[in-house]
C-alpha cells in the first residue's frame, strides 16, 4: 500500500485554507503588482498580513494594503513596542513571502540585518521564506546581487527567478515581477514540501474505542478514523516521527507511520501511556467511549437476559495526559458536539482538559463522522480562534500542525 493510496482523502488539499501568511512588500515599482498577488492569495484561502517597507509606501500606500488584506497594516518597528509586534507577527506566520524583493532587501536579508519591521520579522521567524525579486536586469546580474541570492539559497530560502521581458522604461531582460499565478503556485509548492516537523515525535489517536459487552456485542461510536489518519499522513509528510494509535478503523496503514491497532479504551490508554513520554505533541482525535460495562460476559448473553447494562466510567485519557505532561509537550483535543454554541463549548473544554489546542465540530444529524470534509472551530489557548469552514480533513490537519509547529518553536511562552 503506497502512501498516496492510503490517503483518507484523495483530493488535493486546499493548502491555503486558513493558513497565515506574511506578505512583505519591498520598495520597487512592482509593488503595485503585489496588489493582485494579495487578492489571489486571499482567493486561495490564505489569511494575509501585509508588511510594506517604508520605501514601498511611495508606490502603494498602507490604506490600499489594509483594504485589500482586511487587516491593519504596520510598517514601523517603533509603534506598539510594548506588544513586541515583530515577535507576534513572526510567530503566527506559516510562511513569509516578500514580493517584490528589491536588490537592497536581498542584501539586507543576506546580511542578517534587522533595521526595519519586515527584516526584524524575518529574523525572528522560523517560517519558510519565499522571495520574489524584481529589479532592472543590470541590478539582478550585478555580482553583489548574485552573491546575495546564492547566500540566501544556501540557507534554504526560496528565491524565485524573475521573468524575462520588458521592464519599466526601455529596459528588456531578466528582472520582471512574475505573474501572480506563478507566485501562488510557488507558495503552495513550498507548503507541500515543508519539513518543519523533522525530528519531532507526534502521537496521534484515531477512530472510536469499543467496549465489549459479550463476545458479540459492544458499545461503540461512529468515528471512522479519517481525521486522525489525515493528521498522521500530514505529519509524516512534514517529516515527523509519527505513532498512530488507531481504534477500530477500517483505513489502511500509512507508510512511514508506526501503527498501533487497539480496540478498547483500556487498550488505547495503555498504548498512549507507553508512548506519551517521548512525544513532543499528542493529538487525541479518537472518539473515546466514556463508559464500559462493569462485567464483560465471556459467553453471548441470550436475549432473555439482555435487558440492562451496568456501566462504569472509563479513564479520561486526555485529562490524564494533561495532568502528567512533560514541560513543553503540546496537547491537542477534539470535541464532537450536537447542540449549543460550538466555540464557547470548545473554549470551556479546552480549559477543562488543560490542552493547548482543541478542534470542536458539530456532529448532529450524522454530520462529519465518516465524511472527507469538516467544519468547526479551532480553539487556541494562545493564538486566535479560527472558524474552519467546509474544508478537507487533510487541510484541517495541516492547519492544526501549523499551530503545533508554532507552539513547538517557542517553548518559553
Ligand atoms: N477523551 C479522552 N478520554 C475519554 C474521553 C475523551 O481522552 N475518556 C478525549 C477525546 O479524545 C477528545 C477529548 O477528550 O480529544 C474530548 O472528548 P469529549 O468526548 O468531547 O469530552 P468529554 O470529556 O467526554 O465530554 P462530554 O461529557 O461532552 O462527552
């Protein structure tokens, strides 16, 4: 079974959906073309914060960026100093795109300078950096620029090749700002080969636990395991070492993921306890049976005797994990609700369970369970909540992993 064919959702993930981008804008005439780029990034589902350099405001003003992004625009490192804006912005970004990148910005970035808000954010962020240079051909081919591009690429920065064609004035050559579509495709491609979980251990639970009543019957739930398997697939693609504890799911093993098949809550609890210590993040996406029969009959109970069941409560695995967790370990819970204010319920559960992140969805009328798509609230203990609307479970998985990466990266918070 290949990795692709075991995908719980074979459609391409909508990589943009809900992901946080920073769009830096350098001071070149192509800044006006970045307006179209911003529009297209937003159409693709990205949430974009624009950071124009002071010089770029000569070409496109802050009001335009605010109107197009729907967010406030900050250009000055010295505003709101008490909020340490560059650290906050650096933290939320899943990728930083600078378009256009001028020759001067290439030089400052290659030199590790931090003399304005944008370069401070770049230095303070662990997010991948995608640069879209645009300048006159002489500047692009200048030995200093060539060396700067080489330095940046050697550090893992993606520097797009400018297009060849007519430039401002009478110049013709390489230096044109690429079509927006090419840049949007490069952003998606960069996301697709992100290895930002390399070396991290992620423990994920999936499916629904079953509690045997007798050798034939059990107490169970409708969970298919699709969300947990999507999380495992997304995590392994991003370089994580993944343990997947799967309860009663019919989905096939995922290549590269250490699979642990379990049946009951007690089985799951035992396996999770064994693996928890080494995990940097634990995601409890399984639907855990809250109770089990006090007595499990070794023989089939005849219908004459099958009138009532005495139940006892199962251990709350997630609560137990949060009470005994390692410092810096990230915990993620899921909640399936059928009534009331989803986000509010999610927030309450996040606090009650003592977790960092919780995804809450409405499963009334048979929604979500067994389906490829999901809708719900991501509730976060430190970052903004987000309403995830009608996206694939794989896209949701990447979004949750983005948040885990950002929390893993800043252990001192
Ligand atoms: N969970 C768990 N152990 C349990 C029950 C739930 O680890 N015995 C985890 C689930 O995997 C999920 C989260 O806790 O990540 C929330 O599950 P949910 O069933 O919504 O929470 P409960 O505490 O059981 O609350 P409720 O009374 O609403 O069912």
